[in-house]
């Protein structure tokens, strides 16, 4: 390989597919399939039993992430500081106010902090939607391919399908 080819290869942008395995290590989720959607501005995570509370003057949210595979679901209890609320238009075009958290996202070899809206996605095939703001800066999306990045390597935590 020529020196120019090595330089071009090392500076080429990473490419992700329409589906990727991601991790949310601060929430204890080692891997979850995410649908990459460049048409969505924000990212969303399917959660249940959302409860808002205050601790030492700060707003928090407690919720359950449903993990596992069909008929073998487990619920992972999580909590995070509430970053705010956001008016989001769902897939039906209906607007709804959703809680927003900020957490670490691992995709491929990249880790970044992103905002995620918490919502009920039980009717959706994928429990996580990775919107434009969650895609690492400079990365490209190939909508015709899936799982182009390796699975995230994180510490012991839960897995979701």
C-alpha cells in the first residue's frame, strides 16, 4: 500500500448502516439495536414507567429500559438527570412532550455524549432510534447496509436485542 493510500484510508470517514449495535454504558445497556434515521433530528429510546423526581434540588427521571428478546424480556431500572423536555413529532405526525436525558453513546469505536428523548416505542420494531444529532460528526450513513460497525465493547451490563 502506498503512503498516499494509507493517508486516504486513515482519514476516510466512518460509515454506519441503517441498523447498528450501540451501547448506553451510563445506563447499564451493553448493546441495543438502533435504527439510524437521518430524517429524525433527535434520538429516542423505548422506556416504560417514567417517574420524575427531585434530588438535592435537581430534576431526575427514573425509568425502565426493556431489554432481551421476545418472550424473554427483562426490565433494567435506570435513572438520569433530566436535561429538559422537548416537543417531538412522532411517526404518526402527532406532537408530544417527551423527557430528555444526556448520556454516553458508544457506536463502533466512538463514544460521545448525546441527548435522548424517552418515549414509548413498543409498537416500533427497534427500541432505539439514532437521529442526526446522535451520529458522530463526520460519519456517513449507508442506508442500503446494516451493522457496518463492530459491536460496542463496554463493561459488564445488560444486553438488548
